[in-house]
C-alpha cells in the first residue's frame, strides 16, 4: 500500500506533499532524522491529510494532482480551513 500525505508546518505556514509506503518512518525522517533537504528548515511538521492507494502509479498520479495549483488550493481551503 502507498500513501500520499500532506504535512503542515504551523510555525511557517508551509505545506509539504509526499508519497511513501511507510508514513510513520517518513514523518520521523521529516521531523528528526534528516540532516538536509527542504523540510528541515520548517520543523515541526504534522500530518493533516492522507490517502491510500494500491499501486505506486496511482499514488504518484494523486501526488502530482495535489502539487498542482488546484491541489494546493484544495489543501488550503478544504483541509487547513477545517483545522484553523
């Protein structure tokens, strides 16, 4: 199973969209283990959304959709709007 996930950094009002087969390990990497990369600058991250897919291809397609302008608009309005 593959997951597309959305992380949110409240401190910096940043969104990160990714795909993984191990969400727990990936979140740990974003928040603690990684020593380089974009996400280390905006810690801490919390999971605000996730979707499951049977295939990697389906997950990659959805990740790409969420990274588009409309996808980010959906995240800001539908997901983060409910959290605020």
